[in-house]
């Protein structure tokens, strides 16, 4: 996270862990495999928190609010994973994977698709109910995910911040998400 995935070497990572390069290679056969493991953990962290919310039978506006708040809080709480992933996107998509990394890539793609489908579901539900604007679900989905991942780029933890401060950040980002999708702004005042 500090040096960036392109610059950080296995020696750098081992040094930061107080370990040896060999010990890191004992767990990961390559730097790419380590980065894929970080990416998989990043998506897992989001999925484990947002999936139960998506399964609830609550109105779409409330559900999207709760899902987006949970997403942002996970970004803030586990910033190191998510920041590495946000900076590693170029490598992930340039096809530099070694054969032993292919299975991990497939897991990541499958989990990411399942995660996106949670949002596709609530967006579709909201459009069909008339509470979300009729717009492309795919474009909306990717736009709100970029918005919810925004703290990866601009947030810097401060020692004096409380859980309440983090919740306020998450609510502010969630408000932006909802403003991008609701058909009638008056709906936001009701929830």
C-alpha cells in the first residue's frame, strides 16, 4: 500500500513484515500470486458484509443505502487491501498472470461478478418499483462502485478519528450514491 504494487518488491514486503523473502515465497509463489490473494481478500471482505444486507426484504432505497454504507465502511476499515487493489487494476487486466495464478484470477472474477450482481439486483428492483431512475443498470452499477471505492484514493486515516467519524464518511458517500439513482429526490427525505 505504501510503495504501490508495481514498485514494492518481495524483499520490501518481507522487510515490512519482519520476515524473510523465503518465508513470503513459502506462502506465495510469486508477487502476482500475492497480489491476487490481496485482491481476493478485498472482494471477500465486501461480500461477507454486503451480501446479508442484499438478501433482506426491505425497500430498494433502504437496501441500497445500507449496502453502500457497509461497502464504504469496509473500504475504510480495511483500506490497505482496497488501496492495493485499486492501484493494481492495471496489472490485473494486462494478462501478466502465470499459469498457477489463473485459478485465483477465475475466483476473483467469479466473486466480483457475484458481488456486482448484488447491486444489479437492488438497482433492477428499484427501477421496476419506480423509485430509481430508468437508466442503464450496468452503467449505474459501475458508476456507483467507482463512487463507493473513492475513499481508496482520497481517504487518509487519522489517529483521532472515531467509528462515528467513519460512519459519517460512509453516510456521505452513500448519500451521493442514492442521489445518482433515485427517481424522486423527495424519497431521500423519507428514508
